[in-house]
């Protein structure tokens, strides 16, 4: 699973959207308070 994007939801906060490298299935997970969102933004842009 690779992070592909970030989404901000008013009640849940930041959501990290992941995509499977094999089957392309996507899933969403709530970002933890200690996640470095700037790194995720850089990785999602690649």
C-alpha cells in the first residue's frame, strides 16, 4: 500500500488515502497525531 493523497474531513481530521500496488484497491485511514503530513504531501506528489 502506498499513500496517494490526503483528504481533510471536518469531523475526522486528516485522512490518508492508500492504493495497493498490486490490485489498485484504495482505502482510507485517519492520520495519527504524530504523522508528518508534510512528508505525505511530498510522497503523494510523486
